[in-house]
C-alpha cells in the first residue's frame, strides 16, 4: 500500500487545477451549465440583432405582427435544423434536406391537386409528405450505415436526385393546393400563435427531450464522440446511424408540408438552399461539426438569429446580397469563437 | 551550463553522432518518457526495442521535433540542440520515416521527395531540377529504375519506402529514424530495404531502427537500446550476439514490485461460463479453444502479433470469425455482433482505452452507464438520478481519484480511466470480462488496485480472460494460461506449473516452427 502515494499527487494536483478553473468560471465543469453559457452568447447576439431592428425600423419591427412573421418564416428552417442537429451531433452531415423539402411538398401537392383530392381527409396530404421525407432519409441512412458511403456523398447524391425527381413529378410547374381543410389547418392561429410556429415549438421540444433525456440522444452523442468506443460499448452504431438520417428526412418531410401550408404552392424549387441554412444555424448554435456535442436550444437560437436578421434587412430595404454577405460573416465569427472556446476547454482539461 | 555541455560533449566518443540523455516527456495522466538515454554512432544501425507503450514512438517524435521534452538534453555532433519543430529537426540533419508511410499518393515521386522544401525560383517550382536530383537520390538508393515522374500511389509499399528514404536523404540527413519500416513489406522487399540501409551506413549515415521483429534486428542491427515503461533499461547491447530470451526479458520483465493478490483455487465443480470452440479468423489466429469457469482467470500470453488481442475481440463480436463458436452459460452467442455479446454478458476493456473505450469529453458517470441503459433508464428515457447513483457507487467502490463523476474522462490518469471502463462492465453486471492490457500506462499504485479488483471480480463468480504483454503479470493473475504464438495455441496449462522462461521458450519454438 506504500505504492499508493505514487499515484496520489497527479489527481490531487489536477483536481486543484479544476477547482481553480471553476472558481474563475463558476460551473464551467457542469456540461449543462456550460451549454447555458454558450447559449447566453447566442441570446445576446439575438438581442443585439433585435436592438438594431428596433433602432432602424422602430414600430415596424417591434410589433406583434412582425414577431409572428419572423417566427412563421423561422418555422420550416427550424424544424429541419432540429433534425440536422442530431445528424451533426453524431458526426454526420445531411445535404439533402432542402431537396427533400422540395420533393415532399411537390409529392403532397400533386396528390392534393388530383380530382379525387376532395374525397379524402387532408391529413392524407400531410402523411404523404412525411412518408416521402422519411423514405428519402431511410435511403440516406441505409447507404451511409450499411453501404458505407461517406455521408457527404450519399446525401449530396440524394440532394441532386430528389430535386430532379421533384421536377419530374411537378413537370416544372407550380401546383397550387386548393384543399380548404388543409389550408385552414395550416393557416389558423391557436392562442394567437400561428400553427406553423406551434409545430416548430413542438418539434423543438420533442427534439430537446430526445437529445437530452433519452437513451437515443445519449447514444447519438456517443456515436459522434467516439464511434469505436460506442461500438465496443455494445451500441449498434450502424442501426443508430440509419435512424438518425431517417429522423433528419422525417423533419425535412415535416418542413415540406409546412412549406406547402404556408405558400399553398408545390414547386420543385421549394426549400432551395435550406440545407445550407440549416447547417449554418446548427453550427452557429454550438453543435460541433466533428460530432460529440449538440445543442437543440443553440440550434433554435441560431435559426432565430438568422431569420430575425433577414427580417431586419428586409425592413430596411437592404438587398438580399447584402444579407448574404452579413450572414457569411456571422457564420465565420461564430465558428471562430467556438474554436477558441473549445481550445480553452481542452487546454484546461489537459 | 554551456561549459558543462561542452565538457560533456568533449568527453563523449568522437563517433557518437547523437546523444540523448535523461529525456522526460510528461503527458496528462501519463509519463510517456521517464529518463531515456540513447547514444547513436555514425554509420551504425542502432535498434530501439520495446513493447507497445514503452515510449518508442514518443522518443521518435521528440527526436523529430514533433514533441518537446520536459527534461533532458539532446546532443547532435557534439553540440547541444533544441529541436523546436519538425523543420528544425530536418535542418539539423535528423529525418524520420514514420510508421505510416508519409507520402502523398497523388503526387509524383519527385514531388514527394521535395515535399515541403520544393526547389523553386520566384514561387515557380523547378520541376526539371527536382526530377534530376530525385533521380540521383534514387540511384544512390539503388533504385535507378524508379522514374521521378511516376505517381507514388501506383508504387508498391517498398517503392513508397524508397521514396520516403530519398526524401530523408534530400535533407542531407545524418541520422535517419525508421519506425517499423518492415511492417508493410514482404520478405523480398525487406531484403532490399536492408541493402539500402547498409549502403546508407557505409556512407556514414546513422540509422535508428525500430522493429518488433527480433530476427530482423539480428540481421541488420549493430547495437540495441531497450526501452521499458519510458525508461532505457539497457543500451549498447550487441545486436548479433545478445540472446533473444535476454532481450524479451528486458522488454517484458518487471522493474517494480507490485502485489498480485493470492486467490483460492477455483473449485473443480465450478460451472463453465465461457466456452470458445475452434475459433478462427484467417490471417490472425486459428483453432483457438478454451473454457473459462465461474471465478476463473485465464491468461493469454504471447508477443505482439501472436493473435492474443484478436482472440479477445472476436470473442466479443467485434471481429467476425471464419469458423468456431462462442457460448456463455451453455447458450451460443451470435458471432460477429458486439450487441449480442454484451447481451450475453460479455464485457471488453480494450487495449486502447482512449480511442476504443472512452468518450473522452463526456463526464465519468456517462462513460460508466453507457452500456447499462437497461438498468438506469426507464424505457427510452434517461434517469440521470439513477445514473449518478450507480456511478457514485462505482466511484466509491473502485476508489476513483479524483472522486468526481462529473469530470471529463479525458482528464483522468491512465489507471483511473481503466477503472472507469471496469466500472462500465461492473454496472452492466457481466458474466465474462475480457481485459486487454489492463495495466498498460497505469502507474504502480493503480496497478495494485486493478489487480485487487480483478481478484474481487473472480471471487464474485465472473469468468475473466486477461491479455498482457507482461508475462509475469499474466502468470500472476491467471489460474490457467494459454500461450499463443503466431496465431496458434502452443500450450495450455495451470499458471502455477509454468514460469516466464518456459513461456518464452514456447513462444520461440512456436515462431520457429
């Protein structure tokens, strides 16, 4: 037992260092509070964007109507970004979600514009879009997990192919949905808040619970953090990977039907570039692109920051091009900041 | 200080081109180098021997300038030097050929040779000059047939190695470090490698040669330095005449006293828990059969590459066997599926804790509960309170230090990381525990604790299989020992009836056959 003291100094020394670190930054060690700290930065950014909005557009910006407009616009991107958060947390990427929004909305609108559309319940339209999204996601998942295709390539292929299929189905025309029950369902307000926003809220809450409070979420983080360790801990990494892409596809399907409900138009160009906006929102929200850490709250904040920014620019009649430049700057700034934080936490750890 | 260095250098034999003295490199939680001495003469092939984890690769990186030593001095050609980064090492004439061939497949031979120090004029590469000089270097290496314009990706491994050597020469290297250069070569290519090495040494270049293959070292080496646990345990041994058994004993022998607790013998009527029958993975091992009874510890002894780790991984379902069966408590386990093995009650603490075992950035308690959601979760929903309760029990029971379940696993020392992995399977409540190098990178104090823990597990009726490079550790822990050599079981018997020498003899006989 005299050997014991040989081992003791190292841990004792390290714990002292950690105490020091936690004294300097209270609660940094607690992962939940650490995430809260990161989210605080995002909240500050969002408040800043809003302040600029109020300063430059005044009443036009700071009205309930405008708030609802922002949220309604944020809803589709938000739902898709929640799915994307899971994929990226597990160390993957899904480039196909924008195209899957297009495909699922076109597929659903084609169904809804048939003569028989009046005969069936509007929920059929919804389920069609969800099934199309889920199906596309499953194809991605099977290719990546069991076909061992790199996620970037598999979903890139799906991105191109799903857009093409949407064009074929839509015959390059925009189909306007005129099923009153369907449109009413998506355009009404519940408790003064649009249904689209409710859907976003529900998906975000379900996503948060799934990532933070279920074994599925814990396994997602494990697969992203160290796939080999996850496999040797008995997790079925392949099956889990497949589920993740199916989940992302499903959220894209939900996004597709929301898009249809908002615009009434089923067009193959629906959801163009949404994959890029979603990835940007997820990464700005603090989810590590390398996997192993994810934040639904961060993603939601990221989506709100981008959407609010768009709104502020529109209110001030600034061009879309100027917006795009500014968004690029924000992405780079956020990622640089994240890397600094990650390096700091790593140097503390080692 | 400077004066001291001068005198030291003056006192050194004039032909020592490289001297490293008292090199220490501390990593978080592990002392990778703990006082290494190395002396290399011009024109010799100096072999560096040591087991995985002995510190060879770290030493190479220190020499190449990829790591900075915390203590110690490096004297090159009589001048003390500080190698601050890889380019500085090259400028001083120290070139390294890493274990993984460090060539770019998409570039030509000449482009690879001058990678990083391209011949250029005003920013434009001078392709013709590079090709010309590469041709000269290749001729010097005895490979005039290699075209400088050939794409490196189309070359066989031996050809890539020649390119790698040409690159080392292009820096006017006086010391070339070769980290397991023969690992990717067949016997004919090895012969060619040796020819090149001899030509280089004839020109006065010193080679630091790292290999696990002792017969190679006999063939090509001049002198040997042996590392163990980050220390030099022997240096300047004649490569041709030092007995093999001595070398292996130096590499594997214990240098510190530690206590392996005595255990009562396993009762004869103890039921068989794990049964492995005729397990075969082609290219790794063949026809391995053994039983492990409740409360029994079975050890697998053998050298690196004998198939011992592969056997464990296959029993655990991480590799798919070509033939054979594994059963736990009489029921067969679906082959090639980790999930099935875990459900059957098999747990594995893998050889590489960091890359194969832990979620380094996740807190300790989540690492502990990763395989036991069936116990801690309510259906699909996590129960963090239950997880913490379960983890706290283990942290206390295993005396994890610091006793903080919220720390990231990365920040723990090697011994404590191993305890976290053991805790994972303790929580899972496994019937069979497979331990691959359970004490590698573990300091002395924690070692004793891990031994005690293994004894406790066995006493509780767990069937344990241990693999270790340290033969005396296997013999001390195990009730029964299987000796593996080149993928075959060459001996099975009680651990008390065999000693380290006999195991080494068996290993030697097996590889000679």
